[in-house]
C-alpha cells in the first residue's frame, strides 16, 4: 500500500467513525427521555430527603454509596411500601435489634423518600446483582417447590438463611427448630399480624393454599 493510499484510508476511516459516533449520539439523546422514568416533584423531594438524612452514608443506590446496609436500588420491588414506611418512621418498631436508628422523618418525608425509591426501582439495571439465595440449587434443578417459592417471592429480600439474604426480618436459618409447628407458619404466611403483633410482613394472599403449605413445609426444614 502506498503512502497516499494509507493516508486516505486513515482520513476517510476516521471521518466514517466520527459520522457513526455522531449518529449514535443523536439517536441516544433522542430516546433517552423515553427510557428514563418520569421525575416528578415528589421524586425530586424524595431525593432531597435521601441527601438530608445522609442515607448514602450507609446504603448503596445504583452502585453509589456505602456498604454498611442493604442496597436500596430496587427497594420498592423487594419490599411493600407499607413495610418501608413503617421501617423508615421507626425501624426498631419493626425489628427491635435493627442497626438503623430512628431518624425522625415526618410522614410526608417518608412518602417522598418512598416515591424516590420507587423511581430508582424502575431503572433498568439488567437484573444486576444476581440473587444469591438458592440460586445454585435452582440452576441445578435440585430445589424443592418450597425453596422455589421462597426464591420466587423474594423472601431473601428481608430474611437470611445461612448468612445469605436481607436483614430487615428475622433470620430463618433455624426457624424450623424455633417454630416447628407447620400450622403456625401457614397462619403466619396468610396473615402475619394474626400471630405476630404489629408485624410489617405482607400477607401472601396471592399464593394458593397448596403453595402456602409447600412454603411452610420448606420453612420447618430449616433447622
């Protein structure tokens, strides 16, 4: 290849790459607003609450923050809003040994913060990070129906088993030894507040009686 040919290849190749970059940039900017969740006044107010109480000092959100407490990116997908509000207003009324202190949020601040967390939950993170609890068993096809229900209903968002899972609810590693009565677990799954006073756990009303029994049968094996 001659010097002039190499020079022309470099120049025209660079121009082509630049043109492609400009086209892709214009296309991305034109569709960005359509892909992003709508930012309302309540969402904006909730973000200000997030900063006011320095939530990022303990929690991560969209990869930013500290790792002392659970990631909050998909908080409203993993926990009911009613639970979140109770926890935000007074964490230790839900979990007596909660590490999070009572911050003194008002009802309005709690609602706004939940609106902000709902906004972040709508951001597409390509299902990252993966869910660790029971993932290996599910992939291998060795998980019981009860285990699969535990995973499908994201119980690990609040509960730990053998050190894996959330800490908002009780550790279930030995729940079968502590409470071996399957009927108790069935009642608890159907209506948590009927057996645990002031429980913030949501009822699993969407599950059939058979599914609730299979989930309860799994829980009593945890010993």
